[in-house]
C-alpha cells in the first residue's frame, strides 16, 4: 500500500544542523585556546618566573594575532572571507596541538 504523505521527523533542518556544528567547532577551539593559555602560565611558573614575566608571555596571545590581521583583511577584501578564516583556523589548531 503506497503512502500519500511523508511522516514528520525530528531531524533538524540543514541550517540548524550547520549552526550546531559551527557552535561545536567554536566551543572546541575556545577550549583548546584557553587551555593553552593556562598551560603557558603554569609552564612559566614552573621555573620561578615573576608575575610580570608571565604577563608578557600571555600578552603574546593577543599581540600575535594582531600582526597578520591587516593582511588577512586585505585578502578577505580581494578573495572573500573563507580563505583567511580557514587559514586562521588551521594555524590556530596547529598552535594548540604543538607543545
């Protein structure tokens, strides 16, 4: 006996699934990035570094992304935002995975 209708399913739409996948990726990236900052601070404390030295160490987490930002913006203006975003994600993942 053929069916005249399709039953409703509880699967999210492709837009909602894409949003959830993006949120999961950002959550994982932030967890790794924040964990690397904590690990860097603890690594600096181990040999007996002063708080000022650890502050300088952690400042590199803000300064290093600042340097290529202008060039990434120019690339995004010319070719679209996808290329700099993917490149930044790859470099960030490599930085988190390296000891």
